[in-house]
C-alpha cells in the first residue's frame, strides 16, 4: 500500500481545490508540522529532561504556566514568525496579538493556536495536544484587530496534533477531516484516518460533572438526559483528547457556562473555533450556550471564551431538546 505523507496530502488537496495556489499554505503547514514534531519530541522525553512542572508564572488566562506550555509556545511563535507566510498570530499564552514585522512582502496567513492543551495532565503522562486555526487576509487589508479577528466560518484550515500513545495530526481545509499518525522511524505523519466521519450517535458523554451545581438548570436537565443507561461517562480534561475520542467514537461533549465562568471556560479562537470547524466537517454539530453555531460567533477580543457543546448530531440534538 502506498504510504501518503501529510505534506503530500495537503499538496494534492491544494491541487484539487485551489489549483491557483501559490504554495504559501503548504509552506505554512510544513513549518507548523515541524513545530509539532519538535514539541512531540520533548513531550515524549518529558520525564527524562527538566521539562516537567510549573514555571512559577501565571498566564493571561489566570492559569499556572507549565514548563512545557512555555516551551511549546516558544517553538510555535518562533516557527510561525519565521515561516515567511504568516502576518499575524495569536497564542493562548500571549497577552496580545503578534504582528509579524518584516521587510519582505507580507504573508497572507493569520494563525491562532493553543500551544499545549491539557496542561493539567502533563505531569501524569496523559494525552495532551496542540490546536491550530488558520485564516487568510488579503495583501491590502490593514492588520487591525477587527480585520484579524474573524468568525470561525472564515477559517481556511484547522486541526490539532495529539501527543498520546502515538502522535497524530488531524486537519481540515474544508474538504473533509483527515488523520495522520507520526511514524517515528521515518519522521513523517502518514495517512491513517482518511475522511473521518463522526457517527450519528455515540455511547459516551463527556463533561466536568464536578461543576454540576454551578450550571444553569437547563444544562443540568440536558446533562441528566444522558443518565439513561445508554451512555457511559468519559472525561480526560485535555480538550484535544476528549475531542479526538468524540470524533472517532461519537457522543457528546459539553463545557457549559457556570456560576464561576459566566461565558464558559474554553477559548473561542484557540479551542472552540478550530474544533467546531473539524466536527462540522466530519458531520457533527457544535454550539455555544445559546444554541448559536460556534463558527458564527463574532470575536470581539482575542482571549474571548465560550460555552462549548459538540458531538454527534443526534446526541447534540438530544442535549439541545432539554433546553
Ligand atoms: P489548557 O491546558 O490549554 O489551559 O486547556 C485546558 C482546558 C481543556 O483542555 C480542558 O477541556 C479543560 O481545560 C478542562 O477544564 P477543567 O479542569 O475545568 O475540567
Ligand atoms: Mn487548551
Ligand atoms: Mn494551553
């Protein structure tokens, strides 16, 4: 069987769907993939080198920064700033948007990323990941915050790298969702999951039930409807891992707003938008706490948060019916 590398796949998708492409996008993906391989290498060796534990700092999200958060963030920023095709970037770990300063012609891409998702799981060797979301801006568009912050429907690509028992990459450019597994013996991501479709319903539901008392009555009722004997509970606490399982097995994930996080906890630009793009591409649904498609939310601020409900069509509809 021919083994297809991820860059080969991206390139063939470009030829099929964007025959006039300049190669900028493929070049961006190449550097993004290199960043993930470098992060994956450190994650794999984390117990052997001094990279576990916290840095002692608190980030813009008010959370403790782990050494691996910091490392992954530096790798991503360095690569994305220097790849030559990105004009602006936003990271969950940075206070402000970064505009790439260059004396060369400006790149046409904007990227948002969560450099290391699932920080609380790092020291326990539980699956973590990197999530990315890519947009385009024209050459003559002024790089203001308003022009850079676009609705999720405008994403040209989104995906994640999952550092689990194997390292995987899952991505979409709006033409299906495709999964690749890193083969360390050749150092490449090879196609392992072509055209992933989420099952119409699943047998797992996923939420941090410790927050139950803080949810609205509607969310409590909606979640109660899953305690009907058909479902089993799964919650990793690394969004990227909870998402990957839901994508492959089907089911439901919900992180509603609560009395502590009035707008939900998960971040629109780095987490909810890219994962909503993927789940819709795979045939599933993604909403905020008001029944609005996540992808339709107009982001006003870079670190804006949202309630996040996604999964198999039938399971998400069951949740929504309880409202
Ligand atoms: P991050 O590690 O990037 O800060 O994200 C943590 C997120 C997400 O991965 C997960 O779904 C959620 O936080 C878990 O939150 P709780 O601990 O509140 O359940
Ligand atoms: Mn995260
Ligand atoms: Mn993070």
